C-alpha cells in the first residue's frame, strides 16, 4: 500500500480488498502480478475455506472491423469508407 495514504485509509483499503476477494465470484486481474498477489494472500481464505477464482485479461483488444450496411446492400467501415 502506498505510504502517501494515512494509516486509517490504508486499513480501510485492506479490509475492502479482503471483502472483495472473499465474496466475489471471479476476480479479473489486468496484471499477472496482481493475480499472483491475490493467490498468495487469499488462497484458502474465501467462503468456507475456498480459494478465489481469478482470470488474467491483458490490456488491448483484437482488431475488430465495424461494418454498417444500408438498404441497397452497400457497407461502410467505422470511418465512413466503403468496405473492401
């Protein structure tokens, strides 16, 4: 926890973190290290001694082409140019 936060705020954040991990159905992590941290700190500490379920989703997205069609069957991409 960052030292710039006062002790009561750090305590609040830690309790919130514990409750979120304990009661969530799935913890989605945007960092492998965060996923590792959750398992190191909270395995076996869930409801009835369960371990939290986590998944890692990296930043970024696959290239998706958005297409719009008109009544005559022509199509345009998201930039308003005809599809190739």
